[in-house]
């Protein structure tokens, strides 16, 4: 994983947060304007949704939900049918993630944003749930 930030402080802060969630093996870091750093390479982005949006999508179509929280978080409560692959295990378990539409979540959106970038492939449509997990508890998709 390579961190890209607008300044050194942003990269340092991101690295600290990644270490807190078990990711400490970084390939490198870069600072600057993103379009300059990618030198003409196509930039990609993900659709973003919240937990009520996920509840609606689960009622309407066949999607995969990827929970990148720690196992103990998942065991406490989880989205019914979600695949749990903790973020720090994701690279080694990529083959377990189906093709098609994959909605990625964690407890607040930070780990999910990292994971969504990691699993982005032409055979997948990746959607980031950038929402607080407590908001999922107001839906009918949570299982204890």
C-alpha cells in the first residue's frame, strides 16, 4: 500500500491510523497534487452510500457485503450474510471476494475506504459505505 497525501502531516496521520488497525507494511508515500502524482494515469473512484442505502439495495438486488472489521466486532453484530475479512487479512484473501457488486463497510468508513481501493478490479463494482455502523442498527439488516 502506498499513501498519498496533500502534505507530510496528512501522510503521517494516515500512517498512524493504519498502524492502529493493523496495517504497518507500507510500500511508500507521496505528497502533492494527485493528478501530478499519477502523471496521466486514469483516476478511479467509488460510489458512496450509507447503511439505509445498503438495506434498500439488499431488498432490491443480489449484492455482496464485505465487512472489513475485526472478527470480534463482526461476532458482536453484523450485516446478515456479510463476508468478514478483516482489513489486515484482505490482501491474502482476495480470492474469497466474489465478482459483481461489492459493498464494503467497517465501523466508520475509514477501513472500508482503504479496502474498497484494494479490491477495486474490472470484474467488480465496488461501493463504499461511508457511515457509522450504529446507523445500521436502525435497519433490519443487523444480526447479533
